[in-house]
C-alpha cells in the first residue's frame, strides 16, 4: 500500500460539469409505428472514454426497471423475428452498428402492416421502445461483435415466457435481412 503524501480531503475534488443534453437523431421522424418511441441517448465523452445514460426518470415518468440484460451479437448475426404479448422492449443501442426492423402485426392498429427499418448504434445511439405485438428483428451489420441492452417492462419468466418467435427468413414478413 502506498501512503498518501498529504491528507486527501473533500475539497480536493471538483464537481462534474453538466452532461450532454438529449438531442434529435436522424431516426426521429413522423410516421413511426404506433406506440414506438425513439429517445436519443445522451453521450458524455472526454479523453477517458464515454458514458451513456440508457434510461432516466429525469425526462419524465418511466415504467419500472424490472429486468435488464445485455445481448452480444457477432458480426453478421441475425436475431429475428420475435414479439411479446404483454411487455414493451426497451432496447438501448450505444455501440456497434445494427439494423433494426419493426413490423406492426396488430390488426386494429393505425399502423397495421407498417415496416420500419433503422440503423442504430455508435453513430446513432438511441433507446428504442417497442410495444407488444410489434414484431422485431436485429442484425449486426458491423464487422465486429457488438452489444445492446434490453430493459423490458416485465420480468422474464422461464416457465411462461412472453416471447413468440418466427424464423428470420419467413416470407410473410416483407423484409429480407439477406437482401433478397
């Protein structure tokens, strides 16, 4: 253990400077699938790296945080298709390069059968909130393994998962991750 040369006190510390404000992103636009929200992530950078706020009540009320997990996606990997009946997914994309596709299968929705495609990650860091019954898929379009974080509004129950899957290449969804 190294002994300090002088006694360290509270006055030796400096207060943090104000962080970056949330701003507009290229993906914020009129005409999103009904119930989908996109919130830019505040990224505070300095020579040591960066810090991103994924979710904060400072901007208004939020659903409780009940479950958080990180997904690792190798380059080129596809995680599709999935929807939930009860939970909202809150996906935070702050690193890597992802193509995210949403498809509204809700028959009574004002945006039924609408397809939205986003390119999110390091250049476009956002929190994407996806409502129940909106099918979604994610592909890592970068050249390296990347991660994203999910903060769903319900706890995962392994005995009765609120998750319904379909193969990524199902022809009934009007999008092809392989470009065909």
